[in-house]
């Protein structure tokens, strides 16, 4: 290529003007070539995936992506080893799908299962649920109805889960107007995407999940309450536990809540070892009790009794509180049923 210093001044100036444009044109050409090549690779990949799916009849059996695996792993966060479900996340696979919704399942070490959803290619942390063999034997269905994050007022359109009753071979959702919408089963798993009209009806009125056998005889049904914002009935005494920093679900640093019952002036918390903590109610009925460090693991072994009393010390309302790990132990059949208002979660 001719060097600009060897040309007449006016030609050198012209060359100086043209060289940047030439370099930019070459750069654009390379970028177009790279994009064209990337597009071809993407198309070929899509064709290959579609061919694989077409050959198998569906996307079922595909391994769960890392986001779903992480969500499934987090069901055991903060729990001791003997209370964990331990889902086999490495072998979690797609078990059902409808439209852009894919349902994933992983088996647990005790023979139960955990479920999670991938909607429009995204996983929502915290949606994973697990079912123990004991719970599966007690209920014909395990159901997930995730709400839309983008619009809290929008009715949920996805209904997913698993049929635990083996005699059920046909599944449908019966809407309040009496009409039914069949739901396809895939080895007992299911996922359905309701159309807008059906979703709005299920949002306002109760519906029913109906399971039938091969002869279309009713085997089991599950009432589904409206998904809309029904008025929340306030209990006389509402309480939540406060976890110790670090996410350990066996250690409780305190209890807080609100007393809605009239006449109450203070709350009393009786710990499993017999010690009692007392706190006066704020003007709005709120309270907070701090549990001593030495007693912070007690509520993982047994519940504490929380009582709201009036000025004369008479009981106005009561409930029980416990560490989240104790509720998990109850779910796994390793702890007695917790009794008292608000104990059943």
C-alpha cells in the first residue's frame, strides 16, 4: 500500500480522509459476517433442539437449569440434616409442560418429591415446594398456583402439581359455572395454563380439581379457593418468630406480633423450660419479646405458649409459637401436632 508521505500533498490529504472510512467499512463488514455466522449457528441449534423434541414428542426429560436447581436446594436452607428433604437436584428433570411453562421435579432421599416451575424461561426464587411420602399418602393432589410478579392484581393462570392417587388417570379443573377444562397428565405430573376468561373466573370464585379413573368415575377432588384477594380475617393474637442472623431455622431470637383482642395490655411467653418473658403492648397492640441466648434453641424442640392478658392478668387470647424447624419436623412426622390458635400453618 502506498505510504501517504510519498504522495503529493493534496493526494495525501485525500488519502487521510478516505482511510478512516475504509477502515470503518471493513470493520462493519467483519461485524456483519460475525452476526450472520452467529445467526446461522443459532438457527442450526434451534433446528437441532426442535428435531430432538420432535423425535421424543416433547421437551420432557430435560435436566433442570441451574436457577431451578438452586431453588430446589434452598428448600433445606437453615435446617438441620435430619429435617432436610435433600432433593436430588442434579437429576431434577422436566416432567410436564404447557406453552412457555415447564414443570420440574426432583426426588427426595425419603421417596418424596420437590417441584418447581420455569415460566417464560425464568425461575422465581422461593416457588419450589416439597412433599413427603406421608403427605403424599394423605392427599390425592399436590398443587402449585404461582402468582404473576409483574402485576399483583392479575389473576394467576398457571396450575401445576402432581397426582398422588394412582387410580386417577384423568384430570380436569371444574370452574364455578360448572364447565370443565381437561388437564393433561404426564406420569402423574401436570401443568396447565388457563385462558384469560377462565383465570378471571377462578380468581373470583372457587373451583375444583377433579380426578377420575379410566371409566370416568370420580376418584378424588380438591377444592381450590378463589385466588383473588379475599379479606384476611385477623386473629385475636398474631405472632411471628424472629430468626437469629445467619438463617439457622432452629434458633429463634425473639417473637413479635400484634394483639387484636380488646382489653389486652401485655403478652406473656412461656418457654419450654418453664421460664416466662413478659412485654407490655404498644398503643397499636404491637409487641416484641427477646429470647435469651441460652434459650434460643428451645423452640426447635418444643413450642412456647404466648398469652395475651388484660390488666387483671386474665387470658384474652393465646397461641403457640415454634421454630420453623419444628414445623418441618411436624411435616416429616417427627414431632407432635402443634395445638393452639395459629399453630396450623
